């Protein structure tokens, strides 16, 4: 069978189509995660592609942008038959600040016969910045994990603040450490 046989040519075309389909599935998964990535402070879309959409009239909140052919880059030999849906919903957030209580992220199991009481966190609250839509959903910020398995006596420890998602930042001059004081008492 020669290398230019119709069967070999068809196989090469199927192989290219399969490769393109695989890329299309990867891109679909990628696009589906764009909003979540933005919440985490990550932008993987090329900025020149984002600039193709005219967002000059967009405002904070929900925006519907019409998709046009000039918004889409295609490889040579490809053409657009149909754009469906003809619009994209874009959620634009504004930078906000919020004062939130700090909570200790206790982990593990206390030794038999003791309780932790009178827990104090200093500072009790912190100010964070981030997208206002995300901040509106937050009720507290947690410390890094504090393991209780080996606690035996009252004391205090200094731990870091765990900011999740990563797009949330501490406000200026806010320390990323907190002091936790606690009292150990016998269990009755």
C-alpha cells in the first residue's frame, strides 16, 4: 500500500480531527473554569483576547456581551458557521474590603480527660480585600490548622492566617499572624 493511498489519507485526516477534538474538549473545560480561576486570582486567558470584547460600557455585576466573528481567532482553513450562543455573560466584580472574625481551625483529637476553654484570638477580627461578590459570601477567616492531639497545658501559640481563596488579601498593615491563648481544664 503506497503512502498516498486513500485509506492512509483518510486515516491522517481522522487523526487530525481527533487531535482537534481533544484540544476542543480541553478548551471547553478550561473555559468552564475561568470564573473559578478569577476568584482565585488567576487569569489564563491571553489579555489580547480579553481586549477583543468591548467592555467599556460594562458595569459591576452581570453583563451580557454579544459575540461577534472578530472576537474569535481561527486557524487557517477554518471558518465560523454559527455562533451559538450569540452572547456571553460576564460577571464583573469590584474590589471591596470587609472586616471578618478570625476563627481557629482546630484539628485532631484532644487527649483523654481534658477540654479547651476560654479561647482568645488576638486580633479577634481582620480586614481583608478582594472581589466584593466573594467577600459578601464570607462569614469568617480561619487560622492555619492548629493540632490539638498533644495539648497538655494552658498556653498560647502564634499561627498564620489561612486565606482561602487566594484572591483574598490582607489589608495593608494587617499582620498575617495571630496569637491564640487557651486554657486547658479537666473534663468532668
